[in-house]
C-alpha cells in the first residue's frame, strides 16, 4: 500500500464466527497502527468503511515485519466482491487498489489432500529432490501441490511446467523480493533485513485459506519434507484412523525427524 509498511496478499470471506473479510498480509509490527477496509455495495455503489483489527502473528522471530491477518467487519446489507485497504477512513475509493474477496461461495472439495510448499527461492535448482518429493506425494495421496515461487532455475521451470500440465502443481507468484529485504534465515540476524525465510509464514497462511473450500486436508511442509505414515499405506487411511481416534481435532502435528547429509556412520 501507499504507506510502504503494509503488503496485501489476498482477502478471504470468513463467516465462521461473524461476517468478516480476513485479509492475509505482511505489516511492520510497530509502524502500522490503523488500517481501514473500504467495501463498495452493489448495485447502488454505497461505500462502507470499517476499521481493521490488525492481528500480527506472534512468530516473527524478531524481524520487524511479520505475517498479519487484517480482520474487517463486512456491511450487513450486502456481500461485496472487492475490498480496498487504506490507512485512513476518508478519501476517494476510485483511487485505491481493489482486491477480489475469495471464498465468497464455498465449492465442493476438488481434492482430498493439498500440499503447500512455501517460498521456492534462491534460484532453486534441486530438480532430483523436487521430482522425488512430487512423486512420493502422489503415491501417498496428494492431488494438488501449491508452490509459492519466488525464483528457480530454467531447468526447474521446465519441471514445474510438466507438473502444471499434468494438473498436479499450482504456482502462486511470490515476488516478495520486489518489496522487502528478505532473509534466508528464520531468525532475525540483525542485518537490516525485513522478514525471515522469504515470508514463509505468510505464504503458508495464505495457502490454508486459499484451499479452505477446495481441499479436505492441507499439508504444510517444505519440499525436503515428507509426512510418512508408519502404519498405513497412504494419507487417506492414516487420516481416517487419526480422525476416528480424535473426532474433534482439526489440526494434527507430526513429529519431525531430520536426517543430516553431513553425518555418516
């Protein structure tokens, strides 16, 4: 936005507790103190302005910028298709950027399992690792893999094109380096960078809401990680078993085991 302290990824309709628009974004944790959602109701063009509740996620790891949800009450009289975000409650809506509100109409699930791969960056070129993971995900039951792509090699572009044509991969452009000084580290190294790990947490939060009505399950992991069932042949039978044991549970955490390539016996 104009303030150069607020970056909008996407707004999503969310009526689980009340009728709101949830805007996924990145903000400076101290310098962004007030934001307003501007809704335009059709067909009369009446403009409704509501102050956003700015929820900066606590896991910034000391970086000055962090993932944030901007929660805006929607007008009770209409279901707006677009929202504009502004630092002030007054002005001209025609001069503000507009963002389409997604998830307005829930659709039936088009996938059982979607894997969210956050932030492909650093001219990523590990083609062998990527193909191995993709094929393993498919064996385990993934129908869709969403990749937030900042940069990769020309060879990797060809591999992505293959999986896009196959219908497995969906690429979300992630040009975060055009707007912020990003760090490849997860914790703030006090080097003047703005946000850690190429905005990984923001990308994963966006992936959850982007697939909220498209996929029965969403898996959050890196391309070098695989959630591997120990007792079941695939994710579907594993999740059926886990849900039977934990019927009220919406989130499952899997213990991480790391195999370093620097340690040999």
